[in-house]
C-alpha cells in the first residue's frame, strides 16, 4: 500500500484481493483475513483466469469444462 500511496495510485479495495500462494499443501493457509482492508483470498480471477492458492489451473479447467457442457 505504501508503494501505491507514494506513486499517487489508488487501490480499489472492493476489487482487490491478496492471494497467498502456498508452496505445497502442507503449508498452512494464512491466518490473517485481511491486510489494510484488502481481503486475503484462497482463489482469485485475474484477467479472466481463475487461480487458487496452490497456483494450479485446475480451477480454470473446471470452469472451462462447465462452459463446454
């Protein structure tokens, strides 16, 4: 948030999310639910591609499969 403030860029907190990517499944998810008003999420849609916290595209392939049915 400091970088955006220093560069006069506003962040829309309703449209933003923090995706904490885990290295492996044994890594516990983050305990903190938000950071300076931005929610920590388990999945996020970026440029139309859904990404989950383990950085796999299974969510994307599932969404494509639903659209094709």
